[in-house]
């Protein structure tokens, strides 16, 4: 029974490893985009503030 389950378990572990790597990569991209958007908004607000002041 264990011999029959081993390939499935290995496939599952490989899938989970790929999934965790992908999720970390996607999370990194999302955080980077949020950071860029945040900096852009911050820079625009500062620029507008300086322009008005």
C-alpha cells in the first residue's frame, strides 16, 4: 500500500513545493507593485503639495 502511495506522495510534495515557490514569487511581485504604486502616489502628493505651497 505504501509502495503504491509513494509516487502520489512524491508528486504531491513536488506540487506543493512548486506552489509555495510560485506563491512566494507572486507575493514578491504584488508587494513590489504595491510599493511602486505607493511611492508614485507619495511622490505625486509631494509634488502637488510643493506646487500649491
